[in-house]
C-alpha cells in the first residue's frame, strides 16, 4: 500500500471561496481505504466543490489535502492516473459509440495494448453493454449512461473513485444496480467517495459526512449517526396531520416537525424529559386525537437534526 | 510511447466526431465550393457596360463619331438620351445611370482648342472603381483633322504578364483559397475547446493523464488533412470553371497550404481558450476574418495600403499565404523562392499553438 496507510483521503481545514461566497468552509475529512464514503447534503452544500478540490480541478483557498499520499494541489498531475472521476453531468462523447468511448478512455489512460481489448470486453460484459457496443452514447437512457460513465471511470483500475451525484437523474432500479456495482468495486479494494442527496443511498455508505452550506455538520457510520442525533424522535399519527403540525410548531421546545403522509416526525432535544407526554399534552390542548410513540431515529431524522438552523438549536 | 497513444486517441476521436456530424461534414465540402462559385463570378474588377446617358447638343458628324468611339470601348453602354446636362444630373441622382456624357453645342470648335475640354463626363464618383475606370476614358487619345476623328495609338505598350487577358478570376481565385481556408479552419478549432467545455467533456478530459499539448496537437492534425482536401476542391473548381492555372508545382502549393492551415488552426485554438461560449468564439473568428479579407492584399494591392494597414497585414497569416498562392499558381515561383513567407507562417503557427497551450487551464477556477 502506498504512503498514507489506511487513509485514502485526508483533508484539514479545506476551504474554497468564490468571491464573497464560501462554498466549502474548513472541512476536515478522513476517508478510509476500500470503503464507500458518502457526502450527503442538499444542492449548494459544497459536495461538488469538495470533490473537485480532491481531484485537483479546483485550487483550495485554504487548508490542505492529501489524496493517496499525494499533496494537492501541488502534485495533482501525479494523481490523475490513479483516480477515476465521474462528473455530475454526463461527460462522455454523445456522438461516439459505447465501444468508441471505452477505447478512447483506454488510450487516454494508456492501458497496455496486451490487456486493453480484454479489459474492454470485460467491462462491456460486466456493465451489460455487449449488445449495445455499437450504440451511440447520446442515445442511451439515463441509467445506461451512468453505467457507461462508471465503466469508463474504472477502466484503468483506479485506486480511488470520485463520484459526483452519479445517480441524480436515474430511476430507482438503475440506482440499485449502480450501487451493487459500487459495492463490488469497494470489495475489490477501491476507495469510493460518492456524493448524493438520497437518504437511501447515504444509508448504504460505510461512512458518511453530512454537509450543510459548506460546513461538515456530522460524520460517522450511518448507525453511529443515528445513535447520536441528540434528539428524541416522536412519531405522531393523526387523522388531521396538518392541524397536528400547527399545534406543535408553536412550541419552542420542539426542534422540528416534518410531515410524512399522515404521520409526523417530531424532534425534541435529548435533554428534555418525558417528550412523549409533552407532545401528547400539546395535541390534547388543541383538541386533536392522535397516536404518539417514540421511535429510533432514521438517517432522515439525523439529517434534519444536524441541518437545523442555529437559532432553533439554541432555542431548544 | 504513451504520449503517442494519447495523441492518436485524441485524433481518432476528432475524426469520429467529425464523421458523425453531418452538417460540419457538409460544410467541409459545401463552404469552399459555394464560396468560390459566389466570389469567382461576383468579384469582377474588369468593369464593363456602365449604364450611360448622352446629351449631345452638338449633334454633328464629329460628335457622333466621338460617341461611337466611346461606345466601342465597351466601358460604357449608352442606353439613354437626354436634352440637357441638367437632365443628365437628374438621372445620375436617381441612380438610373453611372455616367452622363455631355457634348456641348460648340464641340467641333472646342475640339480644336487644346486648352478647353471638348466634352464632359458626369460620373457617380461615390464608387472609386467607377471613377477610376471612367478616368481612363479621359486619357483616351482622340485626334481630329477637322472632319474625321480617330483614336490614336498609345505612347506606352503595356504587356500584362501572367494574366494577359486581365481576367479578375485569375487574381481572385488564388487569394480566395486563403480566405476560404481562413474562415473554415479558424472556425473549426475556435469552437473546438469551447464545445467540449459546453458539452461537459472537458471536465472529464482534464482529469485524465492526457496532456494539454497532446490535446491541442491531436485537435489540429485531423483538420490539416481536411484543409488540404478543401484546397484540392478549390483548385479544381478554379481550374474547371474559371480556367485559373496552377503554373508552379502542386507539391509546393500543398507545402505552403499545410503551413498556412496549421497557422489558422493554432490561431483558432488560441481563440477557443479565450472565448467563453461558441458564440463568442465565432465573433472572435470574424474579428480576425475581416482584416484578413481587407488587409491581406486580397482586395486591395498590398503596397498601396497605408503603412499601419500593411503592418497589420504582415501579422495576418492570410497575407503571407496569398503571396505564396499567387506566386506559385500564377508566376510559377517555387516555395524555396518564397521562403520568407513560409517561415512567417511556421513561426506564427508555433507561436499561436504555444500561447494556446499556455492559456489552456487544467483547472476549473
């Protein structure tokens, strides 16, 4: 294993400012090797900017990053042959066929002639393109494009894969297949850094960092994050969910109320005693009949809890 | 070795993209052929048959002979009659005629007096070309013994080399090769980098080990071949339709063209690193194209231009190339004799390519 030991990416105080806007704010990051590490956050939270800094496309305003033992941005060139990068937007050539795109990428990475054809055949097979090898990339469906982009990104067997919202425009079935591919790669020893705004995808990651407006607000394994929300999570089942929500939001002790169909998920600070009683009392005062029970926090609850505006958390 | 594989990969990709892009592929053949047909027929400096009207107030034997001699030159075509010079002026103003011929009543008598003009030519002088042509009529020696008028032989005999019939096409087509190649070649590469950026390909590409030089050279080489195909087309159409000769060696012409095409492609790539969108790239191309047409010696004789215009002209690749095409095609000159022009083009190509490589950023910020 190369210098850097079991850590593929180590960043300290990584910051990127675009004029007045701070896109990424003093980010510390430790990504272990051969794991899938997720960036969870809404649009504009700094996921893409961070990934671009980690592959040398953007120069950090401050802070340092060491990727696969290479210092960035100084030695970015050395890093290129060892990473695979998948952009948010489809960035292969639409007017080239599946096979031609793969051949182009193989040559650009100077994959040895002896192994080139075998590797391309292997990928065509693995990503189910054998029958579509002559099809122009521009005519592929969203899911197929993502698979082709992944095939191209892993063609030269990179140690590290950086995937920027790879499934943002893909149907659920294709997303599941795509993640199966990622696990296979991680099991084979590839480190994967993937950004997403889907909770179900975040749940699959070995480790996770939640980003909010350029800051890392939480990180750990999904289970760790769910254990340490610092919140009671109460589920409320009411006939009139909207009225129940109105009855609850006014209370300063209640951190957040989110409606999920006929159910409400209510977050209250952990320091508060008897949260169920508090909720029941609020609802009773408003004359609302509801079923109230404590539940284990989901990743969605974690996300809501850590991205609460600062003022709400103080009030709580 | 790896560098060569990468270079070939970029070239192959460019060829494939080009082959799939039908409109661009059509433009490669269409633009040169249409342009040479348009310009070859339209640009004509041998002005003939200018519409003219006559007000002949003398109406004498001599004045009629004089007008016949004028008509024989074929410079003017006497299509209208008028009674007074004022009527001629009216027709001139309305744009019905380019030349008005006024023969005053005392024509016979005035003809004998060398100090007074015998007749007047009223010319729409807004167009200097027309004015220049009509001025030649003024110099037409015209003698009379009192009863008959004859056109005298000139003092100098002009012997036009290389284009004895004085056909414009012979001069225009070699220059047109330069203009057409400037337009198509520069445009192709000017949009090249910008298009990859707009389509998102560039973000992927700059994250691979492919070097900027490999990328730039790989984009240029396929288009050099295309430029040479265009050259063959223009030369063939020029020969078949306009009888424009290639008196020098065809190989020399190709050497000159290869250097010129490389210079334009490199310039296009450089523009591509400046432009933020394909539209801007096109605007920049036309910003270069216009001086290439006007200051390269294509339209106006180079030596006749003011000094600062010649300096600008010297910087433009088209100027040097047109000197070479005219030299090789018309004057049977060899590339070796025209070496300063070739050197100028090669230096330009190298400089533009270096600038393009240096300006090209492998980062997004």
